[in-house]
């Protein structure tokens, strides 16, 4: 009896329930959007960053894989698109160094007033290192004196030029000009490796190098600061500075102090 009475209700309820569940859905749910084959927001073409240099028969994703090279490739950026060279990021431009060096070696030519717009210390540091190395080979280890004279002289010239000119100049450019104009003195240091400068020949070469360095440095500074009427006043302290470098190239200051002790 219980089963007979319960069966009609159960069958009717079950038929009604499954009847509603078995109806097929004609439209997708609201939170799910069917993909549209005609237009896509993300798939706009081939993925170049994933395809790379892969051939038609390659599988997987390769990307812009760089070829394996030597250890020296770690110091360059030649294989990366849009990356400047490493020397350029470090502020080392060999073409500018060459142009400024040729200006110093040919002081009679007209100096461009914008020559020091791209000032750097790569050339001056290289010339100071070569000057000290040549003196070391000639038996005069005077790296500390070269560093001290260069630092004190650059600071003194910087203060003098800012007091004398209305335009003014920064210390970085002053050090760059003084370092580049040391190039003739580097040549005297190279001569000291083969010939002793403590004599008439050494004195003549030292005087010529001092005049050369002073003339080149004063010409560049006058052109940059537009102080053509004050060139002699600018050249006087510059001559004293380069005279100190000449004394270091002729005489061995370190050995004389040790011998006195």
C-alpha cells in the first residue's frame, strides 16, 4: 500500500524533474562568452617573439635566441636590438678622443668652440696612465706625484677660470681639457725611456712640450669661454702647471728624496 500510494507521487515528481533537466540549452551561460572566429582581441597575427628564427619544420617556441659565442660576448650588446654599444654607455667614444687629440697635436688650426660640449675623461686618464708608465720604464716611478699635481692643478685652474670669465665652466670640462693637452708631455715621457733627459736635449724638449701644451690648452679654453682678449692671463697658470709635469719627466723626485734620507 505504501509503495502503491507513494509511486504516483514519486513518478510524477521524478518525471517533472528530469523533464526540466533534459531540456537542451540553446544559448550559453551569461558568464561565458563563446569565441568569435571573425574578430579576436589578442590573436592579431603571428607571435614574432615566440617564433624567432624558427624554420617551417621546427616545433616549439624558440624566441630570439642568440648564438653561443666566446666569453668576450658578455662585454658587448651587439646581438640585442635597440641596445647601444657598451663603450657608448660608459662614455667612451674613440672618434671624439681622436678628434680632440688631433686638435691638441695641431694647435695652429682654428678651434671649434663646441669641441668640449661632449667632455670626457677617458682620453685624459689614458694619457696620464701612459705618461706615468713611460716614466716608470725610464726609472722614475712617480704615479703619486702625477696624480697629486693633476688634481691640485685642475682645481686651481677651475677656480681661476670661473673668476676670470662671465660664462663659467665646470670642473669636468677643465679636467678634460688639461688632460687632453697633456699629450705632448706624454711624447716627452716616451723619449725619456730611450734617452736621458737630464741634459741639454732633455731641457729643450721639456721647454718645447710646455709651450706646446700651454698653447693648445689656452686656445681651447679661450675658444670655449670666448676669452680671446685674456689668452695670456689664461696661459700663465697653465704654463706653471705643465712646467710641473716637465720637471717630473726630467728629474726623479722620488729617488732624490730617498737618497737624502
